C-alpha cells in the first residue's frame, strides 16, 4: 500500500510511536519544532499562525496530484503546560498553549481537507484527544478545553456533505489513554497547589498503569485502517481502577 502520512508531534511520545509503528508502506512526514530523528520534518511552531501557514503549504505541495492509495494526517502535537490556575497563568504562555491545543487542530484539519481537493486517494484525519476533553482537572484549563474543541470539530465537519471535487476524508478523534511519555512526567512534577490531582497521577506511574505509547499507537492504526464511521470520538482505554483519571 503506498501512502502519505503526516504526523504532528512525531518528535516525541505518541507521535514518534505512531511513526515507528506505521503498518503500511508510506512516506511519513513529521510536523514539530525539533524535528523527528530519521523522518522528514516540517519544522513548525504550531502555537503560531506562521507555523500553521508552513504546514498548510506542505499539505498543498505534497497532496497536489497525489494518487497514492492512502493519505493520513494525525494531529498529535499538544501541550499540558502551563499547568496553572487560570487566574495566575502568564498571558503569553497561556495564549500559546490555547493556540496549540484548541486552534491548531481545526486550522490544520481545514488545511488538510482543502489540500485534498487536488488529490485522488482514500483520506483519514485523526485528532489525538484525551479523557480530559470531558473530565475536569483544575489547573489544566489550556488542555482539556482544547481537546473538547478537537472532538467537536470532528463531529461537526464529519456531518458536512462530501466535497464536489477531490478526495473526501474520514474524520476521527481518538483519546489514547494515559501514556508513559514526557507529557506525563511533566504532569507528575507539578506541585499540588497548581495541580490538585498530582498525587493520583504519581500513583498511576508507581502502580504501572501507564500505557506504552507504542501499544496505543498500534491501536490507533487499527482504528485508522478500520471501519469506524467518520465523526467517531473514541476513547481507547480507561485503565482498570482509574475511571476518573485520564
Ligand atoms: N501522555 C498522555 O498520557 C496523553 C493522554 C491523552 C492524550 N495525549 C495526547 O497525545 C499527544 C502526544 O502527547 P505525548 O504524551 O506524546 O507528549 P510529548 O511526548 O510531550 O510530545 C508532544 C509532541 O507535541 C509537539 N509539540 C508541542 N508543542 C508544539 C508546538 N508549539 N509546535 C509543534 N509541535 C509541538 C512536540 O514536538 P516539539 O517539541 O518538537 O515541537 C512533541 O512531538 C498529545 O496531543 C497529548 O495531548 C497524551
């Protein structure tokens, strides 16, 4: 199977695991600030409109005339930080985190759909969401609300009619469960005043409840290649004993 796969955030954690476990033959392009070892990368800061423009240009360039079997965009870039009570957060860091978590997904999703207008392929777009899209964690106001925006963007755009030209696209939003990545390390390193759930998250690590990113990545690929209907918002795993933490 020949394909073209874009993964934002393939320089680390789940995005890197998705690139490592790609189950079909494809050219894989990372979108991140640092770039991913061994992959082509679009170097872009996705908390800024300049980074969105650079990514949109890459979609246009690579998808123009694309006739491969499959085109995929997985938007995995995201940040938990600043973990802070909203009233105390610094305005600049807060604004950038909101732009990355809440705005970049819809903006880049729209750019991908638009670029597909000049391709003929089977296309899938997946947002990487989180249980925090519906669970409330004080201190995570730049994060959960952004994930909720991704879920609802997917539901909304999936309900729109197919485009008259080019390739339509299946849209999914997938929460991967709690993963053993740098993001979780940063969550565990907070003090309880900033993040009241910190002890529960430390306990998940001590209790071995965090999932390996490669395990979640394989499940995500199964879903992407499966038949879940467009517009599905899927929560992969709620580890036993942690119903209220994700
Ligand atoms: N870890 C979990 O328990 C968990 C649970 C549910 C959902 N998720 C979601 O899974 C996804 C991956 O998280 P992870 O745990 O793998 O985190 P991670 O190891 O911290 O990786 C985050 C990725 O996002 C990219 N990124 C961050 N800020 C960026 C920016 N301004 N511009 C471009 N790229 C940026 C990073 O690349 P650069 O630093 O190179 O830019 C990195 O590749 C995220 O969407 C996260 O919300 C994680």
